């Protein structure tokens, strides 16, 4: 029998986390600091989350018997990435509340369902078409115009499962790249910058946000984020209100990030939804009264949301496995600046493009914070101390 959905989950209770990456790790650290126990469930062992959780359960997400046993042993369940099969969440929900609810995950883990949800509810998105065959792809390119981007409908992140189409001649290669999977064709957006709103909503419908965060990507992977974003007050207010409306429409209980393109004429277009803490919100750990991870914990446990106020402007720079290519980074240089915070995720193997950690800096302006984290990251590759 399912545990009560109205129950407040008090400290010393057990939180279940579906997924075991760095987002789960930082969530588990916040949960343990507040007196909770943490169980994590994923196919891998010695994971970033598992290293700090009380219990690490290793099983495939499709092993529904294992999922049910996991759910019976916790008081509430959340997830740290959206590529958990919906059937897994459905099985878990029979024994413990899952927050955000499974329907939110179902929408956000599939680009076609996500774009359709946004379009049907009048949220701003780029033109798109569903594509299942090469003939549909060619027809859709003609309809929405090139350039455009072909993306697999499900299970894509950090630029994976995508192919750019500049003309009709690119269709066959693009369709081959996605291996004939169900896909979404999106009009390519000429944007000025990419921004995000990380927000939270609790059981009573209260809303909290971290303003607008500006993001820069390299090779489709988030590179640097800073807050507050360099946008107008009008854009800031509009982005926050769109995020609020999306969380309310989905009845989110937890944290959700709305990623936007901002065009040259100051038009916001929703790019993606992430129904969990987000890489662009990592700076909240050091820069805010309540981090995005504590906010997630408060929401899923039934408490009021914390203050999202910033102490100072902040910036975060991701540390990818590429930094290790010449050996161990020069950590002493990273820690020499008293305004820089180092976060490593406990991953044993550094691989090209793999997120291994991040640096965060606080400063009097977001521009200064960006300079500090980028300069510090560059120094990690230097073998001499200075």
C-alpha cells in the first residue's frame, strides 16, 4: 500500500533517489546534512551518489521487482536525471510517493511529448515536426525551412542524438545518424544567448526561483554559467513567469529547470525542460541561502521552500575529463583563490567530455566571477605553481 502522499517526511526518514550521478551526489549531501538517510538505485556501483548515500542498490531500471523492493524501503522517492524509464517510476509509485510525479518525467524525457506539451499550452517554442521516416523528414524540412536540427525523441542529452540539416541534401545522412529512431525536427534558432530558470514548487503550490542564469556551451556541453544573466528586466520577468506557469501546469513538486533561447529581438523560446536540479544551478550551492538541492529536498519532503536569495553574483565553470589529459590537474592553483570553490564528483575515470566536477566563484559582478573561474580552470593544466 502506498505511503500517504500528504505526509511530511521528517528528518531521519529515508529518501530514495532513482539515478546515481553527480546531481544525486549533491542532493544526498544536502539530505544527509539535514539528517536524512539516502538510498540510491541504478545499474552502476561505486557511483557519485552511492559514495555518499547510506545504501547503494545496483539493479537495472527494468528490474521492476528490485524497484518495488527499493520503494518499500524508503519514505519518498525523487530522481536525479530524466532518463529513468516511466515504467520504473510507475512501479515505485505504488509503494512510495515519487516527486516530481511520474507524469512530469514522462513529458520531459521525450522531446516530442515535451514540445507537444509546450505548444498545446501556448508556451513559446521553435517550429517543430514529428519525424518517423526519411520521407517525413524531407517533407518537414520543406515545411519549416532549413537550417534545422533533427533530434531523437527520447533519451538525449549534452548534444547526443542530434544532427544539423542545412539543406535537403543533408536529410539522408542526418536520418542515418539517428539510426531511424522516432525524432523531432526543429527549426534552427538564431539566438543571442542561452539562459535558464531553475525553479522549485512545493506541495502547497508555492514557487521559488533563482532568477535568470546565463549559459555558454562548448561542443553542446554546458561550459560556463553565471548569475544574474545579462538580460533586460523585461526578459528576466518574462522568463520567470513562463517557468512559473510551466511548473504550475505540470503540478511539479520539486525542482525543474526551463532552458531558453533568447533571440536577437529579445524573444524567449523554450528549448528543454529538466525536471530535477540542473547543471546551470550548481552555483546556488555556494551563492545562495538555499541551494537547488536543498530546495529539492524541502519540496519532496513536504516542507516550505527556502530563500533563493543570492549572497553575491556567481559563476560556475565545468571541469571535463579533458583537463586530465596531461595528468592530475594542479589543484593547489585552483584553491589558491579564496573566492573559488572546488566540487569534484568522485568519478574514477576521466574521459573526454565527461563531467568530472566544477568550480564556482563569487564576485561583485557576474563578469568578474566568470573571469575568475575561467582563469582558475586554465591554471589547472599548469604543472608549475605560481
